[in-house]
C-alpha cells in the first residue's frame, strides 16, 4: 500500500489492542466488526512486485447475490422505512462472484495498478484470505494525533464530469459528513473536529466522486478498541442513523459483507493509514473471486438509477478481471 512492502509474517491477532505493540501491522476489518491484525518482520519502500504468473481471466458468468428486481425492491423498502422516519439513509450493497482457477490474486493486483490506478490501492495476503483493492476512499489517517477521514458520497461516470452533482448526492454527502463528524468527535479532543473541505470533486478511472474531508485531534490515550467502537462500521457504507441502517442491512442483505466495506490498511506505532475497503476483490482460498458494489439510498433515490450506479461502479473493474494477462 503506497509503496510500503511488508513481508515476513510473524503474528496474526483478532484483538485490535495488539496494535499498540511495537512493529508494523497490516489490518483488515470486516463490515461486521471482526479484526485481522498481522505483524510483519520486514518493511521496505518498494513498488508492488510483479507476479511471476499470469492471470487467466474470469471464464464463468458473474453471479450476484441480488438480481436487478431484488435490488430494486431493496431500495424501495429503504425508501418506505425512510418515509416512516426509521432511517434517513442506507448504503445498499450486493456481492458479485465468479469461479477462478488462479491460486492467487497477486497477478490480478499487478494489472489493477496499471488498468485502474487508485490513491489507496493495496494488496493483502494472509493464510486464509487475499484482498486486491483499488479503493479510492480514505477511511482514517492518523499522523501526530491528527485524524482525517474523507467520505465519498456521489458517483457518476467520468464522461459526465462537466455535469454538476445533483441535490440528492449533495444532501447525502452532507448527511454522512455530519455522521463522520459525530464519530470522530467520540475519539477527538473537544472542539477539534472540523470540515476543512466540503463537497470536492475527485476524478478516478472511469468515475468522478463527491468527497469531503473531516478532521480532528485524537484524544490522548485513546485505545484501538475505542477507535473501533466509534468508527466501525464506516459511516459512508452503512447509513444514518448508523444503528438503524446496520439493522436494515443485516435483515435485507441476509449475509455478511466480510472484508467489503470494512477498513484496510496499516498501523505503525502512532501512525496509521486505512482505506475504506470498497472496489475490492477478495478470495477466501475457495476458488471464488468476490467483488462488492453498492449505492447510498435516500428518499430522493430512484431505484432503477441506484441499480445502475452499482453496475457503473463494478463495470470497469470486473472487465479487468475478465481479461487474460500474461507476464
């Protein structure tokens, strides 16, 4: 991640408090709140090493946990609950998967970096999981007790970059910024949380995003368990109020999201950098490649358009996975 190459796996723990121990730790959390912290023995500055193997590409049809009609019904149910005052916004997701013959996602990651460069691209390989991420979103940066989160709410095709984001995207972004301000406020010094940049437009391969930045000053002595309780699951992929949105997600999606929509990054002493684990491929070493996609739903959502947004977010990356790449 960011030309930091960590090798020589020494320890794996599910306890976030292990992160206060000396050493360089990679971290992957699930949306449901499970932690996987891995300590590495060797850390160096290096570009991502090319794989010796090629990528054979997806040869079977992609399967979705929700069909178009099922996803549209999910969106309409969220709108119904919004009309009843039970929630304001919910991020509705689905999982897309296909069988793979490759034993590793390392070759795929090599080509994602070329075909879809992203600011928080990262690759994690542990005994029971591999994650190849093209994440565009900063979940949490900690530097000298300064904490920053940059939620993305608002996505459109890069070909529409001359068109302003609509009222729905702007309202949704501001709503989630308020949620993130509240989350960071639980671990930051009183009065330190502010929004230095609101509603900025950022361009990524094939997409443009509406991004805001929220900043605070970390309380002295705050623990990683307290950080987890305050920030997880991430606000921009759950909803507002968060507790109500998570209950709706659990009921309607009917299966864990796993590492998708969790946090993915590293901790080294008092420094940390986490992306939001969106635009990720992952495999549990079971011969299946998985990819998650979703959209934020508000009262102003049009169900068919939200389905198309999930397709838009997935299309370019799935196309890369379908290609055969030889070394």
